[in-house]
C-alpha cells in the first residue's frame, strides 16, 4: 500500500457501505472537526451526524453519516455508522421538512420535550442537506 493512502471501510448495520483506498478523510467527531491522513496516530472517536468527505485520487465523495464510531489506525480506518447515505439517495425535501420540524421543536421548548433528541434530529437533517450540495 502506498504511504499516502489508507484502507477505508464504512459499515452500516445492514451493509458494507464503502470499501476502498483513500488519501484523506474529513468528518465531525463529538470533539470537533477532524481530518485524517495515512499514518495518523491510532485513536477511536465518536461521530456526530455529519457530511463525511472521502478524498480519493483527486476526487471528492460525500456521504451523510448519522453518527457512530471511527477507528483510526496507521494504514486503515473503519467507520461503524448508525446509517450512511450517498447524495443521490437522499430525499432533500424530506430532509428540509425534518430540519424545519426540529428547529420548531427547539424554538418552542415544551416542558416534556426531549431536547437531545430534537438536537440530534436537527443535526441529521442538516447532514443530509449538506451532503447533497
């Protein structure tokens, strides 16, 4: 394997979403934005719902990732995603409506509302929308 690439696997509960080589990977962890090259210090991080950007052979592939874990090793990165979607499989209108509902719930702040759940719904809808742009 070339020193500047790593093996990347993105696995969702029902499928091997992506498997191939990459040169750079960008995503959002609970600790903030991350970018990873080959030979990165081994670590494991928790994913936020985000747009994952896969850089490969001068091309950029984007996927909506709905949270999960990332195991980073020097020559391999494994993403265990709660769900993953390519841009062409995202219903943008549905995502926009979900974003609107989540923002309304957060603005209204009813006493029995689960704030964390509404915030996660908002992050998921934003990730889907951003992936299609």
